[in-house]
C-alpha cells in the first residue's frame, strides 16, 4: 500500500486529456488545481534541490486559506507525483530547452 502525503484524486479532461488535482481532505477539500511549469533549482551550498512550480486554481472551496501554506501543501503532492512517476516509469517531459 502506498503512503499518501495528502489525499487527492487526479481528474482528466474528456476533451483535451489534461489533468487536474482535486483535494479531498480539509482544509482544502474541493479545491481543483493544475500544475504549470516546474523547475528544479540546485542549492549546491546546502546540497539540496528546490522545486519551483506554477499552478492554477480552477475551483476553490468556500473557505479562505493561507496561500503560502497551500503552496507548500501542493508542493508536497507534486513531489509525491514525481516520485511515483519515476518509480512507475510513467513520467514524461513535455518541455524544451530553456536557453538564456
């Protein structure tokens, strides 16, 4: 049995195949969102990798929430999704090369 950091379900659009996440536990129950651009930023000084990501909320629940806490919460879900994708060999890269 896999351990979940945060209860959610993955929704897939019938029309374009895009996926969104629906949170299923308070205080964010009912919120539907999707991830946008995801970047991995190395912190060589601390030997860590930071994940930066964009997201879009498609449906909010009726309760207000702290945006920074919410971002950390969905960041944990993103980490879980990435790890599951790697373990199942089902993750795909759909971007290009970012040239500066």
